[in-house]
């Protein structure tokens, strides 16, 4: 009980800590979650117009039972006032051993049937996507239009 009183005494009413031994740290901000801006890497007209206008798509929803997305996940994005599905083909977060880490969060736009809007992917796609890790998703067309694998 005495330790709890000392901690409360060290924190003033404003909520800031006056103890100099405490260090304020920020967690890594490389997860793809709601309101994350993404980079469109296909040659679709909608994606090209959005990137030229300086209004990249924002994540509205991550499909699945998790709040954070990684490479190979489906998301719903808001792009130029429209809602579109997208497939993440590269993420800034570390993926683990023998999996590439990208410099930006890359997205391929999809139509309502799950087919890519563009006919070419301009950025490299990780090769571990060839082994379909999610049987509910069929992205063979997406892998067929990829120009480079890493």
C-alpha cells in the first residue's frame, strides 16, 4: 500500500510524471491497421489518380479476426471517395527470417469479384505468397500479373 501511495504522489493532477527515472517510449508504428495510408503499386487508373493527387488510400477495415494486417491480407480501403478492396503485397513491419521487409506498405486494388483492377504490378512481390497460406483467398491472377518476386 505504501508503494502505491508513493506512485500516486509522483504523478501530479495533469497526468505527467515528474520522476526523472521513468522513460517515455513509443512502440513501433509499422503495423497496418485502420487509417493507415498505403501505396498503390498496380497500374490501375484509380490508383494512379489517387497517388498523383497526393491522396493515397486509407485502410477502413482489415478482413479476418485481427485488427492488424500483414503481407498477404485483404483490407478495405477508402480511395478518392470510393470503397475498394485491396490485397497487401508488402509491409514495413518485420516479417521474420527469410521474408523480405519493405520500405513502404504496398497495396494492389481489387474489384468486387476479387480480381486486380490493373494488369501489372509495378513493385516486387514476396515469393512466399506463392504458397497459398489462406485457402479462402484465391490470388493466382494477382501472382500472374506480378513482374518481379523477391
